[in-house]
């Protein structure tokens, strides 16, 4: 069944989601499940109910959004969070450290943040964590603070185990952790989301942008950028780093974590004072300010920022942030492609293809990317799609070895002996050229050899 027009518009305009973001056919399955839940068989009847009822729309949101998370997911960010928070706490005595988890899903991430900071020695009054999500179902689960085995993957460690109590219904988070998190139901694509919250010194926004349309990503950027203090720290998803980097954020080279800092030279819009009934801990000063040089994250030994901004810059300086260097962008591009390859190797070919398509939209055509897409099409038994991708890769890089091998095999399977022979010959020429290059680099030239002989003779 094709996606109903009203639902399609709601997904792309209101939620900012690409229709296949949740996986191929996920929206159609969610619609069918929603129709069964509402007791409706006719798609047009469901569409009318969807348009007229906010409760029906919310139940659909709960079904279609991605809520995959667990405690201390990718432990690296929490290790660096502890060090950064300690630095800020020492530099800003008496101020509340505001942290945002967006989206927070069922609450494992914001609770992990609180446990990390308590273990790092920060007093209860020294920080506050906000969690925001568009799913009311996920937020209800977060507020219940009781979790099953799927929320614990791997050994969480004895240092945090004491924050949980085993009950007949699962492992319950301790009250001292729960009361440090304020959960909000909100839509980050909305320009007025989180009104009255922040500003934040640290934001966790991991693996949200990969599900959004390009327009929605820009809207989320504008909102989060306005809420993050200059010099603040942002944890992003692996494949999202380049998006923030292209907008002036500076990547940090951290072990097992993908984080960036907001340069002091990026403009910080005035943050609107609270206009809703939301209650929160005393907020930080909402005037424009920058985190002083002593407050900027100091990496541990062996870690260094990719680019360091001047600590003397203020939020009103006109200096533009340094543009990402070619080396930095290439490094991030390589990481994105490696992640797509890992997904494909594990059999997650839909996710791998989605990352490749996002890479193409963000970075542009690259031979390696088209080659990987060709391999994914082959795994799907789509030889025409594979042929198209390998030919695009060879257009960009005529000597791309892997693409030459694959396209020759495809033409052999199709029975086109002439084309298969042409590309096999190109593979052979490519291999011979590489061997000659290697031999020439190992064998000194005659002139150089004669020179060496003369030098030794003279000695």
C-alpha cells in the first residue's frame, strides 16, 4: 500500500522524516498496525481519522519513530563527559551545568548521564539534565524508570550497578538519579521546541539527523545551535559529524566518541525566557556569554582537537569559523563509508544503503560510495542497479579496481562476453601497472646505481 497523502505530508513536514528513514516498508507496516489498533479496515477512513484526531496521530508517532537505545550506549561519550563536566564544574563554581539529551527515547541516555556525573563527584545541585522526545509512549517508559534486559547490553560495571534495584518487573533506577532528569514532550523540528529550556553547556544529539530530511536537519541545527553555549560540547552520531562540521563546529579527536565544540565565533541567538508552565532548576544566565579558555575541554594525553579556536573570541566577534580542511573532511568521509561497510558486512543492507544515500546527499558523488552501493545491490540480487552503480564509480575513477572486477563479473553473468572481456582486460592493465610501479620503486635506476658506485669508489 502506498503511503496515504495526509500521512506522507505529516511525516515529511511535521516530523521531518524521510519516508524510508525507519527502514524500507516501515511506514506502511506502521499504518497497517495503526489501522488494526483503531479497528479500521479502509485506508481512507483511517486517513480521515488521522487528520481529525491528535491522539490518533500521536499513537502513529509512537509506532513509527526509532527508539533503539540502552544504558551507556557507546561508552566513550560518557568517559569524556565525566572529564569535561569536572572541568566546567571547577571553572564555574556555583553555576548549574545544564545538559540536554535529544531525543532521549525511553530515558536510558539521560539517566546514564546523571550516573556518570554523580560517579565523577559532581554534587547533586551542580547539574541538571533535560530529556526531550516526540514519543509519549517512550517518555512514559522513561518516567517509570524500570527496564528489562534489552536496556542492558554488556557489563555496565560495579561503579554504576548500585544505581539500580532489582524488582519483579525489571531493574529500577534509583530515586536520586530519576529526580535529576526533567522529561519534555516536544518536536525538535519545530522552531519553538524547548522554549524556556537551556542554555546548555553539553548536548547529546546522537543518531537523529540520519532519519531526517535535509530541510528538517537544518531546522534541528538552528534550534540546537541556539541552545548550546559557545565553547559547548555536542555529542553526535558517527555519520552525523560531517553535518555539524560543515556548519562550523569543530570535531574533537576522542577515543570511541564523536564530539564537536561550538566555536565562540558562531552567533548565539538570544534565548527566549520561559513562556510556558515548565518548571526547571534555576537556569544559567540567558544573556550571550562564552565559556572561558579555562572552561574549554582539555583532551587527555594522546587526544587533541582537530581545530582549536581562539579562547579570546566572543559571541559578537565577526571572525568566521575556520573552514574544515580537506584532510579533516576526507577523514570523516572515510569513517562514514567504513560504517556503511560494517553494516553491509553484518547483513544490515538497508541501513548500509541509507547511509550511502545520505553520504551522496551530504558529500556528493564518490567512487568508493558508488562501488559499495553496487555491492549492496548485488546482495539484493538487483544486477541492473549494481551495474549502474559500478559504471558511475568507474566514471569517477576509471581505474577503480574493485568496480572493474565486479562489473566484469556482472557482464559475464549476463552473457555479454564482449563487455566482460573489455573490463577483464582493464583489470589486467590496472594490475600490471601497479606491479610495474612497485618494481620501479624497489629497483634503483641505472643512473642512481652508477652514482652509488662512484661514491663508494671515491671513498
